[in-house]
């Protein structure tokens, strides 16, 4: 399927709840909502397509040396933002709206919410006024950032372990 919906994007595939679109200027794929979602609403359930000990740029961390690829696969096109609108709850295996998501809005999540140490760090250009700049993983976040974002249970455990070591 390749239909132009917006002159800046080419529609790659439709998945009932969202569609994958490719930005024509840089060929980056993104996932866009096909209907509105309310804060706290479950957008989709997901499962582990594969489980590996080593991360890749396509995996989500669910434990120490445990990284999964997402099923359904189209969820891998949810890109990073420092002002995310969705969250991967890896305990319930559900994609949840963090705030209201408008129809036709790109779905984004905060990569350090699921990653302790990123396998590929990068400079963020999300354009948000709260952009943190370099994205390296939750292990490298400031206290302010740690207080601001929602994290998976695994990342919360890692943050608590680090805090306990600093106190001891």
C-alpha cells in the first residue's frame, strides 16, 4: 500500500489502529494514530516476537540481558520524543496513551522509559521545549528527568537499585 495522505508522507501500511508512514524528506518511518485516544487508554496489546540477551535498535528492554522485538511488528515504528504521547507497559504488555492522542498524530515514546543503556545513543531533535538532547538510556538521566517520565517496572527497579547504592 502506498498512498499519499499528506504531501510530506507516504502511507506504507495500515493496521486498523494506526498506520506506518514514511517521511519523504528523510525516508524515516513513523506510526500515526487513525483515531483519537484518551489518556490512560490501552491502544494495543503486544507480545515478544523474539527474545535476546543483546539489544538492537529495534528491541525493547524487559529485563537484565532480556530484550524483545515487538509483535505486532508495526509498533517498532513508534519513534522517540522527549514529550511522548504513548508508553510501552512491558509488565502488562500494553501500549498505553500517556495523554490525549489526536487522530492523525504521530505516536511517540520516551526511549529511556524502556532502555537502561541504549545500544545506539543519538542526539535528539524532537523539537520539544523539554528536549533532553543526547539519548543514552535511563542510566544517564538527570534527577529532573527521572522525576518527570514514566518508566517500565524494570527501569524503575534499576533506578531504585542505583539510588540504594548511593545511600549505602
